[in-house]
C-alpha cells in the first residue's frame, strides 16, 4: 500500500470502518512478533479513520463487481476498476463518504457527531432488499478450531487476536449457499490462517484427494507439502474433489 490509499474494514457481510493508509514501516522482525509469520514485514498506519463504512452493495456496484458482495482475506481492488470508477470525475472520497461533514440533526452517525455520512441528495436512488443469510454452525466450527489450537492446516502458523486467545478461520471446501450448496460439517471444513483462507476462496490452492498433497499456484514452497490433519478430523474426499474441479484455477486442476 502507498500513503493516501483508501482502506475499508469488513466484518460479517458489510464494511464497518474506513480510512487512508498513512506511513509504511518495514521491520523484518514484526511478522514473527505479531503474526508468527517471518515473511510479513510491513506495518501500516491508518489516518482519517472513520468508525463506520459505506454499504458494501453500493460500493460493489460502483466498482463493477458482479454477484454477492464478499471480501476474501486482504482484498485489493484492481487498478483498472479504480480507473473505470474515476473516469466520470467521481473521487474515491466522494464515493465512499459523501461531500462533507453533517450536523447531528442531519446525520445518523452511531458514535461520533463529527463523522461524515452520506446524504440523500448525494445518492438519491434507494432500493429495499431482503437478505437471506445462512445460519452457520458456530459450535462445530469453534470445536474444530480448538482441535487445531488455531493452527493453519496449510502453513502451520498460529495467530492470536489477543495474548490469550488464538485466531483462525474456517473454510468450506464446497462453499455454503448457492450455487454450491455445501454442507456445514467438519468433513467439509479446513482450519486456516486468513491468507490461505483467501487462497482457497480464490482457487489459488488445492488439496489432492488420497495423500492430501497441497498444490499452490504461486508458492512453490507449499506445493507437494502435505495438509496437516488432526486425529479427530476427517475430510471427505468428495469435497476435496469438488474444490479441485469446481473452484481452483485450471492450472492446478
């Protein structure tokens, strides 16, 4: 990232905050200290932070993305999408946050009355929609994370969200919901770090059935390594085959 780049923070289906990249600090030891990952070496400060974010559906449409809005790991908008957006003279700040500050009487800001909010005259077109959300089995997912002690099954890194609590993410080999309609069961789940969760979502990595051999599109160090499996966890080969045939890029298939 470069100073001035706009950032949006995502959680549970929508943007929850935003700001701009400030300084970039490079330190070879920061990855090991912060993420237990020596290859991570950068820390970015955030300026002009806002404790709310624009509606993800509107931003998705403005950037030309098709389908269900979803952020996959650390996701960067491609330069050509930004260029297409700016071709009509719209600034990123105007698109994200509107033209300026609003008073408390005019804004419905949840926390800070000085925060910027969008006004009806900036984006007058509105549409009421119904959202059909999947209710995931958090109990099973949390149990599986505990079996691995929040250790990524691909790279073996263990992350923390605070000094006493680990952090990991659950990936479904056959994704939940349309059009895949995968089941929310341990046999369809992997415990991963955020980076490799994004790689699975984007089809950059796969696990071959049988020997659980990993193939990776751009990380040769991982290719031909073996997926780690806890003794209490069995993965159904049908889900590995589905991911390999339906999700991954052609070069891995």
